[in-house]
C-alpha cells in the first residue's frame, strides 16, 4: 500500500485485528475511545432535545453554547484538535456573543407555540429514516482500512512528514495544497462582513441620533 | 448480537442524523427566526460531525507528525471543516443581521406575526 511507513492506511507490522480496528484498550470488544465517543454523543443528543423543547430564547442561546462546547469535546476525541479549537472559540464564543446581541436588539424573550407539529415531525422522521437506511452501507466507525484513508490521505501524510515543518499536518495541507479554500473563505467572510455592515448601517445612524450607539457587529467574523 | 454490533459501529452516524433531523425540525416547526437560525447551525454542525467521524481512526492519533506514531486520522476532513466553521459563522452573522433588520421593519421576529402583518397591509 505505502512504502513510506507513514500512513492513514494499513502499515505492515501493525497489529490490526480482522475487524479493521487497531488493537488497543477495549471493553467487551468495544474500544475505550468509541465508548467515550458514545457517551459524549449521547449528551449531545440530550442537549439537542433540550434546544428543541426550550421556549425561552435566552435559554436556547445558552444551550446552543453548551452544545458547541460539547461538540468541541467530541471533536477532540475524534482527533480533530484544530477543528475543536476553532469550534470552541468560534462556535461557542463568537456565535453566542452575536446571538446575545441579536436577542438584545430584537427583545425576543419567549414565544408561543401556535403551529401544528404533525407535518414537521413527518418530514423529519421520513428524512431521518432515509438517511439511516443510507448509513447502513458506510464502513464501521474508526477502522483503519476505510476507503477514506486509502486515497490521497497517505500522500498528504507522507508529504507532510517529508516537509519536516510544520509537524501539524492540518496546517501543511491547508497552506500547501488547499490554499484556494482559504481564499474563497476569505471572500465569503469579506462579503458577509460588508453585508452585516450595510444591513445595520441605517440602524446605527438612527441610534447615534438618539444615544451613543450599540457598537459595531460587523467585524466579528 | 449482530444488530448490536452495527449499532455500536454506526452510532456516530445515527447521532449525526439525529442532530441533522433535529435542526431540520426546528427550521420547519418553529416560527421564531433566531431559533430557526440556531436550527440551521445545528444542521451544519451535524455535517461537521459526519466528516470528522469518517476521518477518525480508533487507536490513531491527531495528525501532528511524530516518529513515535504510525496511525493518524485523515487531515483532509479537518482542513475542509475548519473552512466550513468559519464560513458557517459568517453566514450565521449575516442571517442574524437580517433578523435585526426584519425586527426594525415589522417590530417582531415571529414568522406568523410577520405574515399576518403582510396580509393586513
């Protein structure tokens, strides 16, 4: 598969079980990492139910913040450390701040339930069932020889090792191979920032006429 | 026993789908526009989870090179999701700015009340 010995895919000499899982600490055949993962994911699902049911908007915002932090923990367990850091700062930090600012500006506190829930539940259940049916053919979680680890990933890993710096492969892939992603991202952020500024401009002028103004929310992205 | 095994090995995907469907439900069933946007971001986060779950190797380590380790999770989904998170929050901010403008124009962020006002006008 890969003569360099560094790989996301199978390496000769590594102790890989028949199931495609690396040998390690496990309870009843389930790896400890997977168990930890399952606990965190269950908590995430509980928080999601709370978000759906919560009527107080302030409560919803706080629960969304908790959700983001839990998601960051899940990302840590999934070995996506850079993504976890971004999610904790952007998802739990900035999102919460702009949500609270919006709540302040719109004075949205509580809302009544006036619509029927039959159609939304029906749509959700059908979509969920179709998606679950679709996941049945996906490879099991965390195996070494999943198709996603066979193609391009070994190249990236070997190249990152040969570059020697930086040791963080996410950084080297981001900067060396996928810089156009970041260029597009910057364009999106720029456009969104301009959009936010233009949308809130009239308001700011009005506020400045009345009092000293709310503070700018345009530069947060 | 076989079904239990599938449940354990596909638990990530099931939760991903649950989060996605919950986000979809909030977007359809709730009239408050701020809550709708939170639902959309739930939907988005579930996609992050799907990508990162696919990149994980149980028993592997984070993709930071060290001679002591042989197995690293796939760095490519991480790179894609890093971009997605930042783009997600900027579109989220734009959506909330739109909500603020709607509140200025209509005096409410409840969809039903806005429709009622539109019909009355």
